[in-house]
């Protein structure tokens, strides 16, 4: 109830029925806000001055490479012109390299350099160290609650058919 009036139902993107339970709507809002803040805090741990889009593209290139620009664009949900700009920036910093496709020289493949893979690993290590320090600062009861919540958070992130 908001000021004595029920909140209007909101449509859930994962279900056909509207979400009407105000407590669930409140939890969803708090979770969204906390997740966004945590992501921003983790990004601040990164070195190298990469944007979130550049970091995500580099991670995909490290994991999937060598990869075509078209496949990289599709994976990242970006247009080909946008991914070209991201790739140019990563290449100018020596984090990735380009090569012609083995079967079709018109096809451009990108792969991570040793420097790119090292940069990504450094940032992952820094993010993990940040989280470890924050978790260790929690009291044992809060640590146990967080541990129990991980399974639930992982379930929330699973794709639904």
C-alpha cells in the first residue's frame, strides 16, 4: 500500500501474470539498486581505463577468440560499427590483435594479446580481492546469509526458455 492506495500491478518480464505483491516489488527494487551499486564499485577496482563495454568485449575475445567482428558484435549486443570502434580502442592499447581469416582474407579475426589477457586477469583479481575484503569485514552471521543467497542469485541469472 502506498499512502493507503495499492500499488498498480507491474508486468513481470519473466511471467505472464503481473507482479502484485508489494513486498516482492520492494525486494526487486532493492536487489536492482544493490546489484547496480556493486557493479559500479567493482568497476572502480579496474586498472587500464577500459569502459564496461571494452572490458566485456575483451573478456569475450579472451574466452572465444579468435573471433570475427560480426560474432563479437552479436555476442556483445552491439552494431558492427560500434564493435569496430571498441576493437580499434582495444587494438590501439595493445590488448588485442587482428588477423585475416584463414579461409577468407576479407574476414577479420580478433584475438587477445598476452597483454590483453593479463589486463583482464589483473582486473578480475582486483575485483575479487575487493569482494574478499568486504566479505571478511562482515560478521559471521552476515557471511552465512550471503553464502546462502548465492544459490538464489545464481538461479535469478539463469536464462529461461
